[in-house]
C-alpha cells in the first residue's frame, strides 16, 4: 500500500511538472517571456523530486547541475549581449533572464550530464525551427523543455 502511494505521489509530481512546462512553453511562444509563477513551482517540484525520488540524479548532482546551468547560460547571454551591443547599441539580448533561470531549473532536474544533452537537443530543435520559419530570434523555452524531456527519458531508460 505504501509503495502504491509513493509512486502515485511521484506520478502526480511529474504530471504537474509537465503541465507547468507546457504553460512555460506556451507563454514563451506567445509573449517571449517565462513567468516566474510557473518557473518557481517547477523548481520546488524539482527539489522534492530529486530529494525523494533520485531517478536521474541525486541531490548533489541536481545542485551541481543547477549551478552549472545558471553559470553557463549567464555567461553565454553576457557574451551574446556584448557582441550584439558592439554591432548595434539598440539590439536586444537574445537570452533573457527567464531563459537563464529555466536552464538552471533544468539542471536541477537532470544534473550536469543530462543538462548538456538537453541543451544540445534544444539547440538542434530550435535551429531547425528557426531555419524553417526564417526567424532571427526564437523562443528558447519550448525547445529546451522538449530537449529536457527527451534527455530525461533517454537517461532514465537507455543509459
């Protein structure tokens, strides 16, 4: 009985995380903004998940992945910002703070190794979408979340 309740609670957390991920992706596609109202519950669910159900990574790997994701995304965003403002002082940064926080939360869920795989998938998916739609700027959240889900599935069942 306890085991059934344990896995039911895990299933509810994963479904809630998928719902929040969908809301984040839709918000980023429509308005190019990632609301903290969806992002912070996803962070809390990720903390609960890795603390009680270490299926992909344990707490130490999750916190390492979170720090790695934040530092990596912030450094890339800063580099792009510096390069673009040298060319055009009125250019907007292609990586926003919401994207940086989302990558950090993805690192918490997945750990550093799975996060790297998710970023590769996200860049491939986003690049294909941008090429097909001939867009310069793309909303990164839908592609990152799909890459994150794909890499979590791959690491859970294949690795």
